[in-house]
């Protein structure tokens, strides 16, 4: 079977990089072929080749292309879809594959895509199109997928929030979890099959993008209330980190009752800030600590269901036990409270937060039980197992696609369509296409 993986050009790919690389690896391990292209809103691409001065910071894996966790791929072939001839050659190419996997199925709302409508012409090529939904808030970010949904045979959703938020689509949905490498060579150190290393580990690690809904400040604010003397490792960066550590622009909520920045108080209480950590180093940290803490929660996302991140699964692979909020894991059928993770109430006070972590670092029986349960769970994330589910899905599709959504359904994406200057339920005009 031949697969073509595609994505539109965006600013920050985040976990999509890991997903694409591990899925490609799994597809190849199962004996199939896979190619990879990037779609760009240009009329031509002069050159896709560039040399790297810091090549040691890049790696290759499933796709075969050099990639960097923060900067994306290097020298990935690009399709300049504003050119009519290139669009036609692209569609001819798609027709030679068994399925086209769209990691980003529609363009995002950024300045490069403003008033561009010809991307609608890229989907009608006679091959099975699969939309991969990574985000847990599809109705707000990607409802314009409805405009081209008649060309999609199925939507694959990588977690429960994505699956439930995609209920607005008029195409069949299937949840297939994010792929990971479980081979011994991918584990640093290779402790996954051991349950007796509790005493050789120390403390916790929390590696996140510092966004408001990631709630890293709740962990930082809890650290001074902790009584344990074990490792307290924090990694990542982002806009909220800038606010939290700023001398002049620190937000009011990032000060404690004594008028001190919570960041300073946490550093004084043993917190060690690691900065932006390469993925391989994250694995090393998770192999050394007892707990991985994800304090994130969002009322909006929790309305759709659990929104577990990649670091949680990486923690399980490396032998750390996850700690997550009740809203972050809302109604999860994949991760069960007390069986696969330690629950943290999203309304916990700093002192309550600290007590839960202190107890978790002492409770060897609880830690060992969750480790054992996660050994069974983790196989569902194995990259070749996940890739096989994609192949089985493509095989099961009968070649038909859904009908065009009605005007009432399209009303939900009206704002997004206006961004692209697209009239609901209308194809591009002749002028736009040519």
C-alpha cells in the first residue's frame, strides 16, 4: 500500500512533528511505502535545499527528512499550490496513492492564507482522503473543513477531545491514538519493563509549553508548599513563562500573598528550571523521576473530553507515573484515574496540590500499581500498531464520500470562510482558480 502524508505550512507544528515521524516509521515497518509533502501558499518554490550550521540539533527518523522539534522539517518537498499547473500535477500525483493522510487537513487562519481560496481545488483527485485531527477544539479552529468534506472518506482523531470536537463534521470518525516508538533503543534509560526502581528514582518533571490553559503556574505556586526534598524539574517556554519571570510585566496572578513572584519562591524552594529541552533529553529526565506532572486544564476542552499530551505517554514509556487534572482527563476511557494516572483536582489550592505530590512521591504501592497497569495500556500507542489501524481503515473504506453539508451546518464555519473570502458551500470562482 502507498501512503502520501501532507500538511499545510504553519508557524509551529508542535506534536504534529512527532506524530508524522512515528506514523511514517510505523507504516514502513509494516511493509508499506510513504511519501511526505508540504503545501505552501505560493506560486513557486525556488529551492527547498539549505545547509545547516547546527545540524547536530536535527535528526532523521520515519520520514527520512531532517527535523527539529521547534523549527520543523528541513528540505521537505513543497507544493506551491497557487499555480494552476502545479495544482493539477499535485492531483495527478495523489491519484497514484492508495490514501492521502492530511496531518493538517485545511489551511490555518494566518496572514499568508488571507483571501486565498484555491486550496479547495486540491482534494478532488480520486484517492481516499483521510483528515487527521490533532486539536481538541475543531469547531473554532478548523470548521472550514466542512467546505471540502465531500472529498474526505474519514477523519482520524488522536485523542478523545479531538474525537468529540469533530462531531460537527459530516464524515465518519475514528479515534486512533498518537504513535510512539516502544523499542528498547528508543528508551533512555531502558527501564520500562521494571517495576522495582521506585527507590532509584527521585522527584518529578513537568515539561510543557507555557500557555495559559497549560496552568504551569499552579505547579510553580505549589512547589514552596512541598515538604519533599526530591527533584523538582521544570522545562519548556512560552508567553506565560515570559510573564511569570518578567521584572516589569509579571501578571498579578503570578505573585504570591507575600508579594513575591511565585517563580522566585519556587526557585528558592528547590525548583530547577531546565529551559527548552530536546526530546531525547526529555526522555532521559522521565527515566530518572517518579512522576510526570501535567497541570493543564480547560473548561472548553474538557467539554469535549480528555486532552492528554505526548509527554504523558512518553512518561509511561520511560517508567514515570503521570499526574494529571480531573478536567484534563475528563471522561477518559483511555486513561483511568488511579489506574493509569494520579488525579489532581483542577481547583486544588497550592497547599492541596503540594500534598498530593508529596504523598505520591512516598506511596510506593500506588506508584507500582499504576506502572503495572500502564504496561498493558502503552501497547496501544506503539507505532506499527497505530500504523496498521490506518491501513485497516483505508482498506475498509468503500470508496464513497459523504455529501455536501447543508447551509445550517456551514453556518458554524462562517467566520473562517470569511477569512478566506469563501462563500459558504461554493467552489472557487474561475478567476480564483486561474
